């Protein structure tokens, strides 16, 4: 029996079989959880339904987090199928292309800054707030995905790094706000992984190569490795962990690149 047996987990952000959310949903399923998925835009509905079938579920809900109505509607529809929720995974990020390329200031505009923060940061506490009635009374938890660009200036990550810093601060404030209900809030800071979202970042392959060369484990991480840590953090094995940013990055965050050579 897996350590998530009988748990119900909503995983947002599955777009392809390379998505970090896909690795998380698979790992949670392997530990016995029942899964629900969300999608954005009708053209992706069928694709996500296919992933849902693989995961043994038919709960696939539309949820574009830029729309308040869709967030509310997704939780209302979920409530019709499940009387409670044990885990919410936020694996969503977006910034306009010019905001994740080249010089930070060249790509900076009020609109690109707003969009990056709306989709990549605001949506996490917004989803948690909408899901709260379902999360209450169940030793549940919420989890998001962040990146080292929140802590350090990473080439080209730019406005997305600023949005991830807001997201990480949200984890801490959520931990306090949800703590009174016994609900936990955490994040995984994943190392670079080739996904659709990552391919929008200029020269992403250079980052992958650099990590492979310099990280203590001398390689990049996989969506399975992130998924395994996510399944642990969502489970009662992690009942004492909240407000925490856990790095799953082959150790890259702990070194000063270049000083070991
Ligand atoms: P991905 O492209 O597979 O997933 C990104 C998801 O965001 C997609 O499912 C997309 O539909 C969703 N999304 C975008 N706009 C949305 C909106 N308006 N409403 C709802 N969903 C929306 O890429 P991924 O790399 O798996 O990204 C998942 C998360 O992991 C992101 O937050 C990303 O920043 C983070 N992350 C990625 C890496 C990496 O190197 N790939 C590293 C650290 C953190």
C-alpha cells in the first residue's frame, strides 16, 4: 500500500508527458492517490483527458488561472465529484517571451510584469483560497513549483525570477494562513528540466549544460525525481513540514559555480 492511499490530489499544469506536473501526478498515483487534472483551452482538453485515463481518472476540469470565474468553477465542479481534497499541486508558470530573454530592463514592461506575476505567482494563493472549503479538516497540503531564479539572478530568467520570488513569499504567508486549519504549504525548487514552459526561456539548453557540469551530482534532475519528492511532501510522512522551499536540483543551489575546479 502506498503512502498516499485513499488521498485525493488535484494536479494542475499537465500539458505534456514532459511536464513536471505529469511526473508529480504519476508519482502520487503510484503511491495510491486518486488524481484530478486541469487544462487550459479547449484544444488541450482531449490531450489532458488522455493523460487522465493513464492515471485512472476521468476528472478533468477547465481552469485558466487568469480568470477568477474559472478558478471558482473548477473547485465547484471538483466538489461535485469529491467531498474533500487532500492535496493541491500548482505547477503553472507563464511570462511573455520578451520578459524571459536578454537584458532584464530591455524586456521589462508594466504589462509583461503584471502577466508574469498574475499567472505564475498570484494564481497559487488564489487556487488555495478557492480550494479551502475542500481542503479543510483533512490534514491536507498545497504545493507549488519554483526555481533558483527567485534567489539568484539567472541569465534570461529576468521577470520570471521576480515572479518566483513573490511565489516563494506566498508559500510562507500561506503556511501561516492555512496553518490554523492544519493545512501545510510548500514548494519544490526544481532544477532545470526540458519542458514546454522552459523552452520559452532564451538559451535554456546552456543552463541545462551548465548544471550538468557544475552540480554536485553532475547531472540534471528528472520529472520522476521531482514527482517523488512532491508525493512525499503531499503525504503525512511530511506532516511536520510547512512553509518550506525544498530544492530538487542535483545540489546545484548549494555551490558557488566554478570555485570547485
Ligand atoms: P509545462 O509547460 O509543462 O507546464 C507549464 C504549465 O503552466 C502548463 O500546463 C500550462 O498549461 C500552465 N499554464 C500556463 N498559463 C496558464 C494559465 N493561464 N492557467 C492555467 N495554467 C496555465 O512546464 P513545466 O516546466 O512543467 O512548468 C511547471 C512549473 O514548474 C512552472 O511553474 C515552472 O516555472 C516550474 N519550474 C520549471 C522548471 C523547468 O526547468 N522546467 C524548473 C523549476 C520550476
